[in-house]
């Protein structure tokens, strides 16, 4: 597998520019075609906004944001000698994003700023795409700048279905990485030395990895321990399975997945 077609969702928030920068960086690394979808999330309080303020204010703000992001997108393509496509969808962001997902090798979304009044709706869209698109999703943190991604990788591994899919979806990153660490979780699930079998498989792909085991005391959650290991190793990409639970009319994240996505220090690539 190679990342030849990348889809980035730009929601019009203040962090959309950083999300686009991350997508352009990954596209340059892999020589990929980059599709950008500008699709602001429709908020529940939009009608209240229009009553309190000029009805055209939000539309003008969105149009200014769209123009700035499209200029950044086209300029980034030109500088990197890449090809790409720009799309705009002012309504039904989730529907548009899921419709384009089958044609992407990788989807890039931005973590919502918890202080943004629209954050809950944006998070809902990002979670739904991660759990329902069937494609690997790279999350860009809402804070920080990331001059590199995928040079030092941590892969969370428990030999489960989602972790397995995430690991194989991340092969293009690992093949270019300077260092990859497999952090084993729930090691008792594996019959032999934890991580040994998957390390052997990766060696056949000419990928050398380091294996480390995560042992968490009762007072420390698995998610917190994993994020601490990412920080200790100086990693610039975390790869893990996205675990979710089906509930009436929606999909919701599992505990570890939700914690990681709520406080990610580096970009996180997830598969479900």
C-alpha cells in the first residue's frame, strides 16, 4: 500500500490552516495527490446566531476563510510540485466527507479546540468519519506545529483487529521512518514473546522496529501511560486502532481512544 490519494477536511476553524499544512507535508513525503474539502460544520445554534448578528456576517467570515485556505492550498501544491483538487461544501459536511472517503488512501482531519463553541459538533463529525469511513484517519492536534510527521513512530499494539488494521495502514509511514517502536498492550493476549510475531512480519517488509512493553500500575490509565511513552520517546506520530461502540443512531469512541484524541501531543493515525 502507498498513500497516493490523500483527503483533508478543512472545517473553517482557526486550526484548519495547521491541518492543511500537515496534509501538505504528508503529501510531499509520499508524492500523493491531495484532495481538499472545505466543509464547515453546521451548528445547532446557527439560527440563534443569525438573530443576534447580521445574517450575512457568518457567511462573509466563512467565505474569507475559504479564500485564504484555498490560496494556501494552491500555493502549497505549487511549491511542492504536487497535484490536487479543491472542493467546497457549505452544507452536510459529514455526508460530503464520507462520500469522498472511499477514494482516499488516507484522510486528514483536525482535532477540535475544546474552547471553540462548535467543538462538540466538529468532534462528532471527526469521530464518525474515523469509525465509519473504513480508511485510516490522521488527526492533527489543535495546538502546536509539526515540522515532521512519521520520522519517529510509536505503534500501540494489542494484536486486536483495529490495532492490526492500523499497523498495516501505517506501513507507508514506517517504510520512511527513521525509528519505529511497537508498544505492546495487553501482552497476555499473545502466545509468545509480546510483539515478536508482528516484528518478524515487519522485518519481511524491511522495517526494523524496537519492541517495548507497557506495564501500567492500577493508578495510571493505559491511555495516559501510552501518551507518556510517546513523549518520552520523542515521537512525532502515534499509530493505534480506533475502538468504538455502537449505540442507537451513532458510534461512540472507547475509553482509551477517546482519551488519546482528547489530549494528543502529536499527530495520531487511527484505523477502525
